[in-house]
């Protein structure tokens, strides 16, 4: 599965749903798509750079776009401009690490009876925090992060399921879009 699905959240959800006895592939696919809607936003921000590339290369770059590769690719764009080879290299390195880590996890899983006792449940939040903090470099980024956090917390308290994630993402996108439009209008 790790070789075909380069998305940890999707794998966790799919395996959990299969383990719960849900065998409707349509439901599993729709659920994993909803969880990964953020990839649409990431892809949209990279579209101006990859739109002129051959379709096979666009597909390859899209397959390898995960949160971590997106973060380092967009950082590179802001510092030195876009580089296809940089993005492809980042994608290949992270994908290789993904496959090797999956293999190591399978081999060692029998030796770790309680992963939560090792604090492994904090690995994903730690990764996202380490991706987020360096991006908070201007008022727009700070406002978008603040809106997303506020809407997510309030939504988690009052909305069923995980819909608060989608609502927070949409609210942050609107705020960011409006603020960037205003900034361009002022210039």
C-alpha cells in the first residue's frame, strides 16, 4: 500500500476502515479524498510553475507532493525560484524514505508492543508544527494560521466528525485570499 499511496493519513484511515469491516471501496476512497483536500490548495499554489511541463511530469510531481515536499519546494521557490529537478529530487528522497520506513516498521512492529508508550503518536503533530512555524513570516501567514486554528478548535467542539478540518481550511483560504488581494491592490 505504501508504494501506491504516498499519504500517511489516507493509509491510516483506509486501514482503520477496513479493520472496522467497511469494505465499500467507494466510501474509503471518498473519505481519504476528503482528508487530503489540502493537496488541492498545495497543488493550486504550485500550478503556475508546473502547468507548462509535460503531463507525465506533472503527474509524477503531483504523486510525490506531500506536506513535507510541498513545504521545502515552496521555500525553495521563495528563495531561489522554481526548479523541476529540486522538486523531483525532494519527492524521490521522501518517497524512498517512506518505502524504507514502511519496511522497517513492518519488520520491527512485533518488537514495539505499545507505540503510544514511546510517544510515536506525537510524531505527526511534531512534523506539522516543524513545517508550519518557519512559514509564519508575515501578517498574511499569521492571520491565516490564526483563523485556521480558531475555526478548527471551535469546529472540533461543535461539529460532528472531522468536518471542522475542512471548514477551517476553507475559512483560512478565504482569509488568505482576501488579504493577498488587498495587499496586491495596495501596491
